[in-house]
């Protein structure tokens, strides 16, 4: 089975979702912790596997 890396554009904004409270933000780079609860964020465009 072949795998492929997702395409990446440094200028494009991506949606990030808080793993704890579900807050969603758009940003061009990883926003760090959630502004609401301080929990980790994940890029919604990447699978959770």
C-alpha cells in the first residue's frame, strides 16, 4: 500500500480544533494551546489515526 504526504502551503490558513472544548480557529501556523481552555489543538485537515 502506498502512502502519500499531504500537500502543504505555508501561506494557506488551516482550521485547528481544540481536543478538549472543541473551539475552532483558522491560522497559517500551529496556534499552540487553546485560548479558551489551554488544551492542545489539532489540524482538522489531518486524520486522527
